C-alpha cells in the first residue's frame, strides 16, 4: 500500500468498521490501525487522534451525503438519501446513535446535516424554518431506512423510494 491518500482512505474505512462494531468510546487508535493494517503512528500522522479520525470520517461521509442530496426536486433528493443510507448503513447507525453522545461530535454532525438540509428545495412555513423542515425530512427518511435495513433487508430500497415520494408530496402540499 502506498503512503498518502491510500493509507488515509484505508484508515477511514477501518475506522468506520471499528466504530460500527465497537462504538466510538470503545474504539481505540490501536484498533483502527490494526483494522487498517497500518502502524499506529500512521493514524496519528494523518489524523492526530481518534477525534481527528472521527472528524475526517464525518467530513468525508458528509461530502458523500451532500452529493447524494444534489438534484432538482425534493423527491429526487430524498431518493438520493435512500441510496446513501443503503450504501452507508454503518455510518447512518453512527449518526443516529454515537454522534449525539458527545458535544463535539454532535456539533460536527450537526454542521454536516445543516449544510445538507439548508439546500433542500423546501418552501418555508410561516411558523417553521426551512432548516427545521429539512431536519424533519431527514429524520423521516433516516429512521425508517435503518428500521427496514435491520428488519426486512430483502425488501430492498423500493419501500423507501415510495416513502420518499409520499414525503415529497406531503411537503409540497399535494
């Protein structure tokens, strides 16, 4: 394996696996390095600390979520989220559990989600901000997605695509 980008990517993938398996608190830099097949010093060189690995992981997955959010109408965006959730199940689980247990991690995740939902094609309500509506849409897709992946993975994405259509129509007032 070459140094630089390949090592960094391997460490992030290993960290995702370790965080998913052990949770944030029980994951150590040693565990991340072992999973990545690199020296512990490589983790510190690229990220500085376990917190640095977490921050880079959230930033990198946040960019992927932002790309999944690019699109025209709300239905397209929500279906993009379904695809992201399906491909990044472990990250979704971390978002819905580990991220909210620590203020610094929460702020990092909140910044990513805010960036994603602020660009949604939603009309503001007289009493509700676009951000609050966007967070509601995110939650309305994320929780059912995780539930379906855990209880009926054989159903595939189709039920979630239908949910995306319903939510988009609801937000549009149809």
